[in-house]
């Protein structure tokens, strides 16, 4: 087992490479990426559409496997977890927010946030209490019983944020969480997201085109032409 030399490093990529094959053709999304995400950081991932941001997030979440290289969580390589271990990692350690929220529209907001907890083995009453707390945190206490399909886009994305935190993950990964929202609604979601990051002591990696969100990060990773560059965002005093 590979151990991280620094226990502040929660995620690490080593020579991370992803190649898609279509018949005889190979498409190199990115190759030999090396980077570290430290505990408690808010990091944004930027780049043009098609640069590979979603693919990179999927690898960090254990939703996909690299062609070469590896992703390490607290020094352990995800590929060594096995199928059950990776499923547990996704359910317990990682909260994931998609641009399209993928909530169950016929279920209530409360039920959507309860579901991953029940799948993880939490008892019904405890899952319901946790879901209520999280929905209150994202300013949706008054709509817990409403079906998700009846909510606005901004409200749906806040339900998705609450769902992502249902099992108290260490890491939050978000793929364009404001991409389908108007500027005003996006701003509100950004405020909620940043508040959750701080209140829950999360380590967050957020792929975004939103300049306001990018500027709130401690570091920005830019993915372009298959390579990664880093920018440290100066603190505002």
C-alpha cells in the first residue's frame, strides 16, 4: 500500500492519463497529470468545454478508471480498493454534484436527501433528521415535502448540494454546479456552496466556468491541451 508522505494531502493524482478509444482512433484527454489536493482546500478546475474537466472529476470520484497512472485517497490508490471498496468510497467519502442535478423528480426534497443515507445503511429516523438539517442549511426548510419536479432550478441545485453531503463526505466534487442557472440564482448557490464548504470542513474541487466561483477558491487548476497548470488565488485582506 502506498502511503502519502503528508496526511494533509487528501487527494493525489500521479501520472494520471485518460485515453478514449473509438475503433482504431485514440483520443488522449490528458496525460501524466500530477497534482495534490490538501485537506480543507477549495479548489476550482477550469478549462474550455471538452478539455476533460468532467472526466477528471469522474476519476477523482472513482466513477471511472484511468488508462494509466492513479488517484490516491489518503495515500491509498483507488484501483486497489476493489469494486465494493470503490462503491463505499463513492457513498461515504465523496459527495458529487452534477450540472444536471439528477434528482428523482417524483420524490420530495426530503426523500431525495434521505435516499443515499438509506442506501448506506442509516436508519430511517436518523436519515430523515439528517435530511431535514441539511435542507434547512441550504435554506429549503419550507419545501422539504414538495416534489423536486415542482421546485425552481436554483432550489433543485440546493437539494442536490444537501444530498451530496448526506453521508458526511470528506470530499465534495461539483461539475459546473451553476452552469444551468441565471446569474442571480447562481450567485445564491455559490454563497450556499461556500458556506457548506466551511461549515462542514470539506475539501472541495469544483469544475466551473463561473468567474465569481473561481475567484473564491484558494487555488485554480486549469486544464488545457491535456496538461494542467496551477494558479494560487491571492487572499483578499
